[in-house]
């Protein structure tokens, strides 16, 4: 198995790092403090070609695989987690689902939006359907006018700033997973309104909010996947988004570790650099181990996926480990900086707040462990036969 990036990927990584360090790092606190969407950064992402990297070249995109995207995501997350999330959703998630399942008309309409800077939103979570995604109550009914959507979504990333929403909903009265499909809804569709914003602990530059559908009618041509096997298709595409989330967590941790390493070498106490004290040295070593392990899990899943969707088990392992590693690494980096790390003049406290989300959003680490356990443990029937 090859563990090194190609020459082209290294060049891509260098371009992303230069943009992150030279432009995004200085702006990152602005989006956090003002809780503003980073439109200036989006323009720079578009100019760099980092939006729509996975869109086929026949539609004007980069035609790249997932690993190329994740190389960019990690570098940008070192400086700004919010901007890195936009890169994820401008290449994976809804974009991947459109590429795999969309009609020609859907691709022709929506891929240019992404290439111009659109971050499509995925609308799954509801007040009574969080981890239990098959408990969705948002409903689609077929009418003479088209597909009528009625329901309420919550904690939707990009609510209000995104122009395009992939809405997971139940078709008629069909039960559980077999009744769920996905519909594309544009922000200005009558009957669709943006509700209350949820003010979050971290990643404050992207709004998390409510969506309301009151007999919101969209054309039948907006159906991306219908019921039956639609939920399986949607979740298969979501594994790309999940791997992207893991990489944002990794990038935040990498950035925090780099700062801690430099600080430990420069900060002197008791007549010598604090990097010479064993307690600090071991912290830095453990952080380096976690970073490498997370990166290898992520890159393995991405490399095996190629230009397709990641394996759900590999994505779950990568996300679980990276999310928890990011919490530990950002916390220890802050600790090494002492009071300065806890203060707002440095980005450590922001990085720690941002990293905390990834153990929750995109599938909690508890649900990821259930998915992994289902794969590695015998079935219940096997247990009963023992």
C-alpha cells in the first residue's frame, strides 16, 4: 500500500497551504467572532479551483478523486475550520450524490452553482429524528402540481446561506427506510422558509438552522432518488461527507499541534525551553501519533474509494478516531500554551471549540461505533445459536 502523496497531490497540498496560511488564517477569527459566513473566502476557493473538484470535467469541474479533495481540506482546516467545511460540501455529500444519481438536467443546472461557490446543504435532521434517521416525519406527497413537501428540519448546516438543499423525506405512508428518498429544493421555492438559527459553540461562521416546508411544491424533475432503495443510495453518498468531516477535524488538530510544537520550542521556563520537560515532550509525541493514525485511516478510506463513495465501515472508523483525536490534540495544544491558549488572542480556544463538533455532527461517535460493531460482531441470530 502506498502511503505517500503523488507529486501532483503534493503540489495541490502546497497551493492549499499557501492560501490557508497567507489568507485564511488572518481572517478566521473574524468569522468566529461575528458569526458570519466567509463569503470572501468562498471567492478565493473558487479562484483556486477548490470548489467542484470532484465534478466531472465534462461539466467544468476538476474530475478529481476524494483523496485530492481531502488533501486540500486538511490544509485549509489548519487555518480555518469553517472554510474547510465549505470545501467538503462543495465537493462531497450532495455534490457526490448529484454526480452519481442526478439526471442530466439536474447536473447541468446545479453543477455551475457549485463551481461559482455554492455549498449545497444536506437536510436530514428533524426534531424527532437525529441519529435515528429513518424516523423522518417530513413528508412528500405526489400531486398534480408536482412533489409537495411538508415538514420541519433542524440543525441544518448552511440554513439560509445555501441556495440548494437535498431534503431527505418520507414518501407517502411507506414505513422506515424504504419510504425515504431525496428531493432537491431551491431556497426561493414558495412554501420553503428558513427558520430560527441555532447559535453553536464552534464553527460559528456557518449557520445551523431550521427549515420549514408548508406544502412546498417542487417539480417532479427535482427528485434525486425515490423511495425503495433511495435511503441506501443517499447514505452511500453521505460517506464522502463523513470522511470530509473527519478530515476537517484532522486539519484543526494538525494546526493546533504545529502551534504547540513551535511554542514549546520557544517558550522558556526555569531557564530552558519547555520542550525539554518530559511532560511536554510526551504530550507532543502522543499528539503526533494520533495525527498520523487519523490521517492513515482517512487516506486509506479515500484511496480505496477513488472517484466513488467510501466504504461505510472504513469511513466510520476514520471519523470516530479523527473526531476523538482532534478533541484530545486541540485540548493538549491549548494546555501547552497555558493561559495564553485559553485566551482569545490565539486561535487555540477556537480550534478546540470547532473540533468538538465532529464527535456529534455527521453521525455521532456512538452511532459510528454501532456501525463498526455491526460489521465485526456476529449477528444476533448467530449469538442465539451459540
